[in-house]
């Protein structure tokens, strides 16, 4: 009738931890919902940024617009949102306030465009686009076919949109955060409630207890991964490249690494809130400095160099390489080695600082 | 063989001698109570005997085995209820019990019986955070006993219990003891110690002052008997038989109460009336 020794305690502990997690709304929110909010934010909103139209105020009659052929007018409307006005001063005020991007008026045969330098990128786009339409209309009026034509192509794969860049980074951050928080909160919570003491008196090995906690955290990480990739693909057109499956071993060692940091946070603090705050203090700045939210390409060199000592940086790089940059499986090996090294060192430190009780 | 053998056990926190060279022997099948004011060192002593704390000096042997370092062979044979309830967060009472049962490889059905034994059937699906103090205490006791240990340590098991639950727990513990289990508990209730315990240790400032049967302790106190009459008069006498005979002759027996020395008197006599830190 008695179940075999070796399996029972492990499963029972894992189940107890899973239930404790699922029933804690705050944990579930921060592990699953919160990172997804970022994914929706980055993937959904910023993804369309380059396509937002230039707001143009047309003051009085502007021959260029009125004489444009239907085809040219269609292309023009894709770039510009046209609003008509008779009051130049009001139009200029609008541009100055940022309610419109450019105001145009005719002075004889010259089109005068009033723009603001506040948003330099938009200003450049506006000037370039207007110039192109003026040239195009001139050519069309001359009745001669244009001699040269220009086609532009991006160097990246067509699918490399914002979502491709943000998914691996946000996923790495989400996994790191819930691993660190989970470990820190469990260690502190169990110590506070004397459950650690009680478990010490039960015939289960430390290995079984730690193993159950690690297993549950890994399961949570896999669920996070599935949801992230599923939502990214279904809603935002995420497409994974060849060896994306290498992200799984990457996330596994990443989880171990950040659990170790969480244990460290739990070991050096005396309250559950303190442990969670300490974990937060380690993970959140690290996420920014490691390029989880924004690419580091534009960051100063010293920051890029410094970020190499952060485990999350290596997790991010590895994830980007295998998930969207189309690198082979071997691209993940170095990050995996670095993360494993971090995990080992931090675990040893945490174990040294570990106390059964807070007093 | 002695169930518990403690020799010169000491524990110091800073310069506080929480437990001071305690020696003690408990026979198998015995029911022992440890009494003592707050901070006397009861919990510290128990935790060292259970193998939770490493003593500064001395040694403790339980069921013939040393308890320190952690002895995995011993653990299934002892049951421990810590002074503070220790639970898995957000599990229901039943799930809690099942988890502890699994740690000791006890089948689920046997574990469920314990819900009834501690009167928590109606609260089986309530999360531990939502149990009342006394209910949590009962669940904690059930978790300590679920694997039917030979030797049971209970640290203030009846604290926070209502009178019904307290009596029921007395019955439960007496039953365990009658079937041969050794029980060691701490308590602040003298009546409880008097009813349940074969022997009582009175502890103060880290040392055991007396360790004897409740009867012998009370006899040793040699306190006079007090007779309270219905009209409020109080007689103090060393010869209660003669005094009561006299009252009978005077037809004044209705409503009298006779108080002999109690364990509480022994306790106060030994430990004084001052507050403890
Ligand atoms: N971890 C600790 N660090 C420092 N001092 C401690 C610690 N644990 C207990 N003490 C001190 O040791 C003394 C004995 O404590 P203990 O808990 O054993 O008392 P107790 O007899 O169980 O009291 P109570 O009846 O209140 O439960 C107390 O003075 C207490 O303040
Ligand atoms: Mg105590």
C-alpha cells in the first residue's frame, strides 16, 4: 500500500510548491502577465512606429496637391495626413506645439514648408518626402518619363521587425525575474514560517527539497516560453529561426543562474519583503544594462563592456542568436557555459551565507 | 532502553545560558511534561533533543541513537510539533496533511483519518492562512503525528485551544501513550500536566529544578489544606479530616470547597511570582 519512497516526497513537494505558486496572484502576475504586458507594449505599439503618418497642414490653395495624379495622390496620402486651413498663423502655432508635423503654403510657384526640428527624424522624413513629391510632380508635368528610378531594400531579413528583437530579451528577463523572485521568496518564506526547520525533521534529503523547487521553477520558465512564443507568433508575427530550440537549454541554465541569485538574496536578507526587494534590485537594473528592453548597440562603449559581466547580457545574446538571428546551435554554447559558471559561483556563495533561521 | 537520554546539555545565546547543563532520562512509554515560565529554555531544550539545534556541549540520545548530526534513520520514528506552526503556503488543511504524509510515505487515506481525529473535517478545504489559531494548532499536531511515530515531541500543543479541543487532544494523547508511545510536551497548564503526565519537569533559567510525578511534587510541597466555607470564611489546616468532622457536627458542610496543594502551588513555590523576561 505504501508508495515507493523515492518518488513520493519529490512529487508531493513539487505539487505543494506549484499550488502555492498558482494560488499566489501576485506571483502569477509578475511571472506571466507583467512580462506579457511589455511584449504587447513593445510588439504592438512600437512595432508600428515607422508607419505613423506625417501630419501636414495645407494652408490655402497648394497647386502641388491639387494637380497631383490619382496614383501620386494615393502614395502621398500614405505618408501624409492632410488637414486644410486658411489661417497660416494658426497652422504655424500647431506645428510649434507638436500637434502637426509640417505646414505648407504656396508663395508663387514655390512651396514653403514650415516644420519643427523637435523631432529630427520626422523632420528629415518630411523634407525628403515633400522634395520627392515636388520632383515627381515636376517630372510628370514635363511629360517626359523619368530616366532613373530608385528601389530600396533593407539588409535584414524582411521579418526582422520590432517583435523579433524584443521577444528574446523580454523572455529572458521574465524567466530571470520569476526564477530569482521564486527562489528568494521561497527561501525566506519557508524560513520565516519555520517550515525549513520542520522539513529538516522529516526524512527527506536537502537534495529532494531543492530538486522540487528547481523543477517547479523550470516548469514555470517553460510555460513562460510557450506563452511568449505563442503570443508573439500568433498576434505579432514573430518568426523563429532555425535553431530556436537551443533557447530551451539556454533558459534552463538561465533559470538556474537566477535561482542562485535569488537564493543569495534570500540568504543575505531577513524578511520576505527584503528578499524580494533584493532580488528586484539585482534583476531590474541588470535587465536595462543587459539590453533586455532596448538594444545596447547605441549605448556607450564602457556600458557595452561592463554588460559583459552581467549574466543576463549573455542570456539575451544567446537568445537573440538562436531565436531570431538565425545562428546555429553552437552560438548558444558560450552563453550556456557563462551562465552555468555564474550559477555555480553564486550558489557556492549563497550556500556559505545560508542560515536555517533568521536569528 | 531509555527513549531519551540527555547528559549535560547546554546552549548559550550570547551571554545568556538558555539551557544550562541539563541531564534527563525518559523511559519508553512514559508521558513527560516540561513546565516553566516564559524563557525558561523549554523550547531550546526540546529542539536540541529533537536534533534541530547543535548543543554547545553535552549530548542527547533518542531511541538509542545520537540526534546530532541529523540522523535520517531516526527521523521517521519521531514526531515533532514546533511551537510555531510551520505550513506550506496557500495549501488547504487536507493538502497540507497529504504533503507531510508523503514525506513519510504514509498513504493518503491514513492521512485523511487525522482530519477527523483533530476535528478538522469541516475545514479540510480551507487554506491554512484562513484557519483560526486553534485550528492551525490542531492541524500542526496532526501533521506531527500523521506517520504514527514512537516518540512524540509537542511544544505547547494546547496553547490557543478551546476547552473542547483541549479535552479532545488530552484523550488523543492519552490514547497514544496507552498504546505505548512516548510523549514529551511542554505546557503552561498545570491541570493538564497533572492529568496527563507520568512525570513533570519544572524548569527555570535553563535548569531543571525538579523532575518527579505530580503527586510526589505536591506532597513535597507540604502545603496546608484550605477549606472555603459557603459564607466566605476560609480555614487553613494541616489536619483536614479533623476540621471537616468538626464542620459536619456544626452542620456547615453545605457548599464547602476543599483545596489541597496543586501543581500550580509547587510551580510558584519553585519559580517565584516575578515576571520573566
Ligand atoms: N535564537 C535565539 N537567539 C537568542 N536568544 C534566544 C534564541 N532563542 C531563544 N532565546 C532565548 O533563550 C531563552 C530560552 O528561550 P526558549 O524559547 O527556550 O524559552 P521557553 O521556555 O520555550 O519559553 P516559552 O514558554 O515562552 O515558550 C529566552 O530567554 C530566549 O529569549
Ligand atoms: Mg517555548
